[in-house]
C-alpha cells in the first residue's frame, strides 16, 4: 500500500511535545527521499513553533526504521550510479542534529543502517523490549555512512563501535542499554508514552534557552580540551546570569512554583 507523501511522517501534538511517527509500517518504515523531506519539514516547523518545546520521534508498527529502502538501493547497485539528486542534496542528512529543542527517540523495533543513524542523531533514546540495532552497512557492501563512525564511538567506545560496524550484528534491547545505545529501557507499557512523559517534564521544568545552549555546548566541546570547555562556559555563564530565565529559575524555586520560561526566539 502506497502512503501519501503528507502521511509518510505523522505529527501529533501532545501538549508542548510534538510526536513524529515514521509511517511506512509495511516496509518497517524504510527511508525514502519523500519520507526524509516530510520529516525534515516537520522538524523545521517545530523549530520555530513556540508551542513545541520538545520532539519525540518513533516508528509505526513493528519497526523504528529499517534503513534505506532496499528497492532504491537495488536500483543504485544495478546502475552503478548515484543520482544527481543524491549527490546534490538540498539539505545535509544530519538536519536533526541542528534542532535547538530536545529530540528524543522512542525505538519501538528494529533500527538498521540509516535508521540507526537517525536514532543516534537524537539527543537520547528510549527503547522497548523489541528494540534492536544493527549498523548493516558492511553486510550490504557499504561503508560507515552519515557520520556514524564519529557518533557511535562517542556513545559506546571505539572497540564496541568497531565490533558493531564490522560485524553488522544485531544488538538486542538489553545489550543496547548495557553499552549505551539506549538510555532508558521501558520494560512494560508504551515506549512512546514514556518518552513523551520525559519530554513533557523537560518542557514544563527546564528553560528552552538553557537546553538549547547546553546542546550547543555538548556539540561544540566534543573535540576540544577540558580547559577550552571551561573557558567557553565562563563566557556563556555570564550571559545566562544576565538573562530573564535565570531570574525566573531562581524565583520559581524559592517560591515553590512551576517556572514560566519563554519559548525560544524564532531563528533569524
């Protein structure tokens, strides 16, 4: 069954949390250019929507995302050519990394190849007991794509990343939790509901500006020295002390009431 382009990723507002669902369940939500366009457009809209303070992404049916659609990969293999559209992408594939708001992944099934990369692009991952991960690339005659050779060692360590990339073996939910691919394992109930509850708590209790700055710090400091991180933080801290969010954060704590932080400003 063909899914209409506007339904390839479903959007559901749950208060201040936007839930995005990859919606090709018959294909385990295999990735296509049309699905990517829809997903990125929804992330762009969420970025500048003051009502959205956090985003949860998941998959419909039994899988999170089985990776690139194999029919498309087969066509590339038969022709031996990558299309001009693929060579000249309108936007880089790591657009999710640029989202200023928390992006939380609810892995409800298999996350393979590009699907695993998309899960790693999120800030953190919730997993159900059926969550499974495989890099898949080596078993398809491909290489470590889309930055996974940078992302994966920082989550699980160099040796484990080497194991997962070379072998393409399947990692179940328990191992994923043990090695750091999954941050929270949800043994019972809905993994999406658990991720939304976490995201809703961030939305209600944490400053959007602080979270955006912390995300920027984590990315910017990843390859720097400790001393550089301290120096940069001192400058950012001075700005925070002068900000309205700091005043509200302290006042709400002393008053024993929920904070009222403003939404992020629209990107210029």
